[in-house]
């Protein structure tokens, strides 16, 4: 998995101070890891782009000033509802020997047979929560939809991953292929005729 280097500074806390940081063009965040004190941090918006605006999970090689580098993943990000700028982010530290829960994005490969037949793809979920050691963390979960025909569905229990436990009910629908409205109305018109 690709690692992204993120250099941050330690920061002071408080609502007014956070507002000041944002006015100055910085993004306040927090780094936390189990059984340790959380560290309030400050990043430049440009440096956050590779880990926020992506459809993959990346391990962040976090450099907090003069501390030793730490590995982390993006846990949460908040945006301004008007400007859509990043206003806060949370990073969770990785422990190489502890199982952790991660949300990993789904990517599709291939073109579904059902689409070629006039159907449409309906994606129900975009991420799957998984439990694994950080060394087995996939950047995304690839699902081949080539054989997905109209009326067929791919469920969570259809996904097979090595060294990873899926932390979601197996009967959860990931993606399905159904008739498009145009196809249905054409079929009804033909039936009436």
C-alpha cells in the first residue's frame, strides 16, 4: 500500500484558536492512538489533498515536528458547508500488532453484462468496514461486476478477502443491476401492443 508523508505541527486547542488557525489558512486536526494522549495538530490544506480527495485508503507517514514518524490513517474529515474547504481532520494511529477496524472504499472493475442489456447499476454502499492488522489493510476492495446481469445482486458475503474480517452483515447489498425506467416502459408498451 502506498504511504503518504504528512508533515504537521502541534497546536493549541480551543474554539477561538481553531477559528484563528482557519482564518490564517491552516487546518486543525487531531492525532490519537489507543492508550496514549491525543495530540492536537495543524496541517496545510494542500498537504491533506492526497489523503482526503481519493477513492483509496492510504497509510499516512505522519511527522509531528521533531517526534519520530508515526503511521496513521484518516478517520474523519469535516468540510465547511458553504465553501467545501476542509475545516478539521482526525487521524488514528496504527498499532502493528493490534487488530483495528477500518472503512475501505469499494472499486468496481469491468462492465456489467446487465448494462450492455440496457440495465443500470445501483451501488448501495461505497465503503466496507473491515477488521485486520495494518499490514493487511487494502487500499480499496475491488469487485469485478462483469458477470452482473439484470436482476442480479452482489452481497457482502460474496466478497472474499485474505487476512481480513468483514465487519458488516453478509446479506448487505453492495451493488445490483436492474431494469432502467426506459427499458421498463418499453417492455410495458410492447406487452400492451
